[in-house]
C-alpha cells in the first residue's frame, strides 16, 4: 500500500472511534503542554537576563570595574580620564575601549521638588524620546530637548499628585538635581516599579547627556571595558583590577571590584537550563503514562479488528502493510495530541508570563516545536510497535476459522 493510502486508512480508523481516540490523547496533550510551558517560561527568563546583562556584541566581550570608597560619605569619583589612559597604555593590545560607565535606569537621587528635598527618589535617563509612557499632562521630551540638553524633565503622576495635588499643577514647576535646575514639561502615567526593574516606573525621566555633563561625564565609580575578539576578558579584567589597585588615581582611597557579566550570565543560564530540564523530566512522567494508554488502546483496536486484518491479508496485503497501518495510527494519535499540547502550552505560558515580575515574556522557539513533535512521534512509535507487530503476526488461516 502507498503511504497516502496508509495514512488515509489510519485516519478513517481513528475517526471510527472519536471519543476513545480523543481520551487517549489527553495524557499526551497534558504532558507536552506542561513541558512546553516550562520551556517557554525558562527561555523567557534567560532572554530577560540576557537582554539586561548581555555584554557580548559582534564577538567583543565587555566587563565592568567598580570602585568603592573607604569613606562611605566620600563624593570623590574612583575613575577619571587619567585612569582610562593608564589602562589603554598598559592593556591597549587587548582592551579596545575603556569608558566611564554611568547608570541610566532608576538612578537614586535626592532632588529638590518645589521647596522640599526628597529622599529615595529614582530617575531614569534617556538619550532618545520614548513612546513607552502615557503623558497625562503637558508634553513628552522631544529630540530637540535631548540633543540641545534643554533642562526639562518629566514627572510621574503619583509624585505630581503627592506634591501638587493635580497633574496640571506640576507643569512648569522646578526640580533641582545637583547643580541643574530642571523645568517639568510633562507628567506621565504611573507604572509599576515594585522590583526596580522598570525604567519607565521611575519618579522622574530626564536627559542622560545633561545629567552626566561637565565633570560627571569624565568621572565616575565604574568603567566599562570592551575587549577585542579572542581575548580572555575575565582573566584580563582581573589583571586590570590588580593594576588599578597599584596605579589607580584613587587606589589609596578605596577598593576595586571586577564584574564579568558574561561569566555570571553563563552561570545563571546553566542553572536555569538544568532546573528546566529537571522539571521537564518530571512532567515527562505523564508522557510515559500516556504511552501506556496508547498501547492499551492499540491492543484493543487490534483485537476488535481481527476480521479487518484477515480481509486485508486475504486480498494481498503483506504483514508489513498491516504493521505499518497500525503503527501509523499510533503515531497519528500521539502527534495529534502533541501538537494540541504544544498550542495549549504556548497559550498557557503566555498567560502565566503576564503575572510574572521583571517583565518576563514567554519565548517559544523552533526547538520547542521540534521537541513537541519529536517526543510525541517517538511515543507513538515506542508504544505502538508491539500492538502493530501483533496485528501483523496474525495467522490468516486461524482468522478464517
């Protein structure tokens, strides 16, 4: 028999008992749905971490060096242009670029709003206008504002109402941060920032170029090191750390700490991958149970269709044809359940991700689809082979008797 005829015959046989076929696939559907949900959420967590901390671009790795002053009240910056020049002179063959690193998301400030100084206030800094906020009053920051370093700023709705009772009253008021006096030109809708991971949930949004201007542009307590391709970034960063502890301009005023985000990212990803695999293995137990159910149904089907098997053998069908038909029925049954489980798992992961913190979104990959398809097909082959062999080994003479 041709493959198309075998497939058509298998589908007709399964449609003959739709309820039984559907109930048999439930176990496969649940198992695949559970695995896909776990994989999608695990991939989402890894993507979120990678987007936040990934330091590899075009084969070039980046690490960070931070300075902590011995005196907690010290305002002296740990790095300046002289330190950057020292690094380039000593490690220029490996370090492509060394630059002062400035925080831009949820930076802690103590602004003067009106006539009141506020503590524990956060500001996020941007270099381009954003459409990810909803303006409640006034206007958004424009490209002209940012390029020309205009001293204008946006205030969060909740802060505006707390200080001025209404969002309209906040427009035109002043916010002083350091030596710069900003004018509030817009109030944006409050966003959740419970975990401090949402840059648009900060109390204020301002211009990064203006905020880090003057001496703050060339000084800071952190530097970003970008290495050429092929350089061992982690090892070189440790050498730079030791070198700065001896030669750095602030070497006697504090300590240096190296941070290799790429290495930390790899550790976290490995941990998440292992945890996902472990949980998926537990969910896979349901696939084994479902496979037993498929085998049981196929044995029942072979027993009920003895006469059909005899007729096929009598009109010239070979035992291989009979075996192929029943094996194909098992595969169609499990693959159908697997694809349904994939769709359910995809949707369930999307729903769950809406309630997860840190803006994590479910990520479905081609590998996840191939896994669902491959596993469900394998279950059909493994648990359908014995019933199919039993059908193929039936004796025509005994059937006719």
